């Protein structure tokens, strides 16, 4: 009877894009392998003790609430906390602008569910976050890629693409995944301007914004959008009535295992996302939301983020120095000012997906860059390197192994 | 700029069915109101102390694992535990047949994502679980309703409907939501037989199966399907290669606030659900999965379920006795052998949605039955009553209030 299911699933499965990456990464699970492939935070920085205390407090004083069903919108004190955090970034929201999601991945899915009909087009920077493509492939989205450079999305190419009428633009302004690039203020302003000119909304994905090691914080698109409307003298509907859906997450600051993210959006958008989420999973774990709130409510987050920034900044430095030392001529890489990833180009004729098979034998792994492109064949000589998860000595050693391999491959060709 | 979002969302929103229920239930949040409306477990039975101990143990011994990203399929020890539990019900699965979901609501969404194209038809018992309709409305499903009676789905009407080619049948065999009905063995066997005859798979939703107060346990459809294949001499592909996707949950036995459910299905189906879930939210909270496993691993569940059964059985008895005492002539109700709900019919000319507005003034609430039907206009004189959440004295008092109101309404008509 297996054919019963096979037949029914085949068509849809193709659309959903069985991940080549998934297959490749199976080989990276050897214990002595140094992996730059995942997007995992440094586990030694997890606030475990704090989580233990918070869990005990909640289950001592408020267990009935923590274990019961809760509202789809999320736990009100956590939504209010997010409002406060957002305020620092110039985002003037209220609790009703905030929806709690199961990590920001769920926000991407809910946005697809609400906005995308089959064949609808999404404007994306290329390369872009693989998980967004996975979420929207399920809704049969098409993509309008706009190339990025070392400063992110090339806005001078944006207008021509907007004329093709995408449903929305998907932008990661800070320490982009996978590029590690950051949009300068001029590019941000231009994106917002064009959003209004063409009436195309923006999905702003900002998982790493708090993790800046150097340089100055830049305002998010959602804040610039609000300013733009004020300056343009557009009718004010109060806060958060603009063109941007902003996505944040606790995965990179608190812990990914709690699966907690959030959306900040106009009230009417939040209401509709809530309707969608109700059908999807009723609500996000009450216990986890209360746990996060209990962990952060007394100002712990600032102190904790300072530690993460310092450690990740050091690891980035170690990786940059090792790349300089061990990688052969003809390679180049980005120099991220924050986040978890940097992006490397190797000589054009090297296929990093093929190279990965060899790299794994040398006990080192990365994600081949092609995975972050919307069409096959592009980005074949690129790779994404994560610097948050491995310790400095491992980073040094892993980059050494990868550099040696590249040198061997180049020498063998001569 | 609000119109920007409005325009884009309007079409899709309609399909997703802004819930009338949601609006109605807003009025039920007064503190002194006795609500039979929700599907909430009895909070005083939550194993809070056990959760507290389990959380402390996990975060003392294995915090790094609990707070990190995890596999999409779920936490292996929990999947293996589910395999053992399922075995008692005659379901011979392996860990690779099990996917952990965010409550079984997420399983309904993932199944829709995988199986349903716009306009695809789903065969449902009528009335049926509102949340399933909400999940599949988002995929633009159409419904082929088959009426139920006091023994659940009327299988003598099934064959004619199967000829219309539904994508799958959605069945709740035990203590159905909202009807409280249980399918007798003969009906179960006939459903499985027809599933094979017409090549139409079954989604078996079993959130309450463990909560039987009286009568004998009946085998789930997934087990009967396996037997059917063996008897029919169909080629064996090993365990779990059949026609049924089975859904279970910890929400009614452990705690809904953890958002933990599971799917048991053929391996190829699980693999595809995993691909879908990856794009939807990467995975279910590692911490919550470890917490559930830590709570149940030493046999706690059996003891705990015995307590729940006893308490819910008592509450059902109180509700049945109160209905007998206070409800006027011309009303009838089901007598569930387990679960959380019973189903009541009032005289044909009474609209329970209208009546609810009055009921709320009398400080009592329920869900009007129309919400569980696929087409407007049906089931207007029915209501779903939950007996798990309120305490016995409240149940008695709430049914008294509702009975008095019904008598007033009937008297006023004469």
C-alpha cells in the first residue's frame, strides 16, 4: 500500500525541495569533525543556571498557568518585554503589534501562508537565508533574486526588479545569513523609499541585530519606514502602520532549544497572522514563554548579550586571521561586523559541493554556497563558514585543514 | 499605507475563516462565568511538582543539549517512548515512524501542507473537530461530510461519499470532539475495509484514546489496518506501511502548555512530514521534549492517567445527572465513555449561537454546535459541553443555569 502515499505526495514533495544540504550534512556528524556548517550558537554560553532557576520559580509559583493552554498571540508580559527591547531600536510598537512564534522560522511560514499564492514572486537578496526559501517553496513561491555585494543587497538593481511586482521583499539588513554583510544606512533608506514608491512591503528578518561586535548600530528598516511616513506627511494611523513586518528571535541571544521568536507588525497584520497560527499549532508553549520572560525580566539580557558579542567577536577574529594565514591566493571573504557567519569565495573552477566530500575526509565541514541561491548552478565556488559554534583553537585548526585541502586541489590542477 | 496589507490579505483571510467562535468566546472570559466552552484539561491535575523536578534534573545534567537546536524528527528517547506506548494499542511502530509535533494541531497543518491542493476534498464526520477544519481551510480544502450518530460516523453512508474521491478521511474514533461518540468495532473494520477498497487513506486523530472511563478499549484504525493487510495477504513492507496516519498528543495526559504531540505513520510519510516541518519551524522545543521524557520515563504516565480517568469520569457523571435534573424535555445528549466532551441537542427552533448571548448573561458558556459543521446553517440547535475543566459543584451549577435558561426560552415561546 506504500504507493498510495507515494503517489499523493510526489508532486508536492518536489515543490518542497528535498534538501541537498540535508544529505550532505549527514556526513558532518562525526565526533572529531570540526564543523563550520551549522548555525549553532556557542553552547558554553547558554544561560543554563538561569534557566534552571527560572523554571523552578515558574513551576513553584505559577505552574497551572505554565502548563495550560494559552492565547495564540503569546504571553502578555513577554510581548510587553519585546515592545521595550524594540523601542531601543527605534521601533515604537505596542503589545498588540507583537506575535510570539516558534522561532522566526515559524514567522516565515505564517507569512507565506498569509501572503503567497502559487506562482507569487518574492524579491530576495542573493544569496539569502536557505530556511526562508524552504518555507516559501512549500507555497510554490517564485523568486526574483537581486545580487548582493560586500555591503549586502545592491539597491541600484532593486527598482528594475520591483517593476516585476513581487508580493514582498525579503531583507536581512544585519550580518546577513549567509553573507555576513550589513546594509549601510543609504541602502536602507533607498529600500524603504522604493517600498513606498512601488507599494511593495518588506519582510525584515533580524535574528542577529543585537550581536554587533564593532561599528555603530544602524536603524532597522521598520524604524526608517516609520520616519519616512512621518516625513512624507502620510496620514498617521498611530504606531506600526507601515510597510514592514519585522522578525526577531531569542534563538541567538537566549537559547534556540526554546523555539521562541516574534513578529512586530501592524495590528491588522498581527491579527491575521494570529488567525493563521491558530490553525497551525494553537499557540507557542506557555511554559517556554514564561521561562524566557522569567529569565530576562530583570535586565539579564544586556549583560548576557555583551558576553556573546565579546566571544563571537573573538572567534570571528580568529577565523579571519586563520583565513589570512592558511587560505591560498584566489580566495576572498567578507568581514562581518556581527552575527554568526562569514562568506568565502574560492577560485571559480572549484565546486564547493564536490569539495565538501573531500573536506569531510579531512574532518572539516561548511555549507556549500549554492544552497543559498534560488536557481541551480549559481554560487558553486562559495561557502558559508560559521564562527560562533567552534572554540578558537578548533576554528584555527579547521581553517588550516580547509586551507591545506584547497592548496592540494589547486596544486593537483596545475 | 494600511490598505497595502489589507488588499493583500483579504482574499486569503476569507478562506482561513475568521472564527465566529473566537468572537463569541470573548464574552466567556468573565471570572465568575462557568465555562463548558473550552477543551481545557483540569488544571488541578497537572503534574506540576513532577515537571519541576524534571526541569531541574535536565538543566542540571544536560542543559546544553536541552537549550540547543535539535533534529526535526524529535528527541529520540521520546520517540522511542511513544513507540512503546503505541505498542499497547496494537500499533507496531519503530522510532522512524514517529514525528514529534507542536501538539497534534501542528500535525493537522503539516498533513494539509503535504496532501492538499486547493479544491481537494477531505471526508469528515459531521460534526467534527473545528481545529481540523481551520487547519485545512488555509489550504483551500473542500469537505465531504458524512453524518454521525450516537455511535459516531455512519459507515453505511461512507461508500457513496468515498466515490467522490476525497484525498483522505479524517476520523476521531474515540470520544469524538465534539460528539463524545465512540466508533464500535464493526464500524472501525468497515472504515478500514473501504479505505483499501477505494485506495483512500485515513487520518486517525486520537487525542483522548487513553482517557476511557468505562467500557472496553477498542483497537485504533491504524492497528486494524495492519491486521487487514496481513489477512488480505498483501505484500508486507514491515511495520507501519499502511493506509493510516495516526495522531497522538500529550496535551490531555501531561500538559497542553508544553505543546507536544506526535504522528505515527509509514516511514516515507514521516520523511515527507519532516521536510515540511523543517520549513515550518525547524523542530519542536528540545527542552520540552526532554522534559516530557524525563517526566514519563519511569512509568508515571499509567498512574497519572488513572487519576485523570477517575476525575473526568466523575465529572461526566455529575454533568449527566445535572442534565437529567435540569434540562427541559425535548433535549437529548450523548453519553461518552471517555474524553472531555458531550454533545447536546435542544429543540429544533432554538439557535444555540443566539442562546449563547443570553447564557453568558446567566454566567454560563458552551460552544454552539454550528461551529463543528462544514456548511453554514447546520447544527444550529446543538452545543458542545466540556466536562473536564470545571469542578463538580460548578458543573452542577452551570448546567442548572443553562437548564433554567432553556426553560425560560421555551416558556416564553408558548
